[in-house]
């Protein structure tokens, strides 16, 4: 078939038959390639290709692709830009409002959670999907820590019981770690 059809005709046939990945590699036209990527659930590639065309339909499709890839902030930006250009675009306002509610819920949840001790935040790349706008939080490195002595820990029976429960169950591993700490304090390696 590929001998008798143009790449776009062959790509259209592949798309209709459900061979989305192969269709995306076959099409010459970027919008058809983007549509194939979207159907293949390669949403970041689809959004990138849709962004190359300056039309309200391409902007709507790019916003949808960003939303599907959980890049909610970029999707909201695209929906807002689309609604500025054409306020009555079908489905854009509903999608934007639904997405805005998701982002608000994520931000509310993010603001209410505390960072777990020992877990640090990762650096966010500008190209990574952004599901929420973020909130100010103290990471484990920023949180001031109080050091307790053994006497302070064992002074209260409740604190002693809590500390003993947190000690590792494997006694050998506990002792190995304890001795390694003592050796490193003396400047001796294992």
C-alpha cells in the first residue's frame, strides 16, 4: 500500500486501523503526526507538535495533551490563551474549569501536608510536568533538629518505649551500624 499512497494517505490509513505509533512515524503533516501521538497516548510529543501551529484548534489540542500528561499548569496556560483568543470555543471553558478545580485541590492538599522527615524535595526542571503551583514547605534539611542524649531518652518511660520500638529489629545490623558510627568518629575506617 505504501507504494501507491503518499505518506499522509498511508498514515491516515494506519491511524484509522489503530496503528497509532506507526502512523505518527509515517505522517509528514505535523498536525496529523500530533493526532497520532495523542491517540498513541504519547501526550508530551503530541503537545509539542500541536504547539508548532498557530490556531485555536491546535491550542485546544495542545492544552488537552498537556492535561492528559498531567502537566496541568501548562494546560491551564493554554486554555486561558485559547479563551482570550476565542471565548466561545466549544469545550475549552469546561475543560479549563475542571482542570482549575484539580489544580486547586492539589494545591490545597500540598499546603496541608508536611514533608516527611528524611525525604528531600527534588529539583523541578522547567520541562517536567507541573501538576500544581506548589506551596512553601520546610524540607527535612531546613527543619531544626534537637539532639537528645541517652539520659534524656530513657528518662521518660513513654519516650524510652517509643525509642526502643524504632530500633531496628535485626540486632546484628543495629550493632554493626553502632560500631561503624563509633569507628568513623575516631577516624578509623572499617
